[in-house]
C-alpha cells in the first residue's frame, strides 16, 4: 500500500490478503497480523502459474508487458 491509502484501497488490499490466507497461500508469522510468509502451497501455485504462462523469473517483469 502507499503511504496514505484511501479507505477503498486499504479494503481492497485487506480483502486480497484475506483471500490468500483463506486459500492457504500465505500465513501470519507475527502476532499483530503485520508479518506474513508464503506457504509451501503458495510457492507451488506460483510455480504452476509461472510455468503455465511461460514466465522465466530470470527475466525482468517488464519483458512480459505489451
């Protein structure tokens, strides 16, 4: 999020994070809900997506933009 997110922007990011948690892709590592880590399932899914889209992480993300 930016320095001073709007309520709308903050709610979008909160919902996105809650979905990642619900699907087991990230987990809370702190006690305040401020520190998260990607789970094994999260990494496996990221690898599947990269493979399906033909993304090589050695390349710049900008290489994939049209």
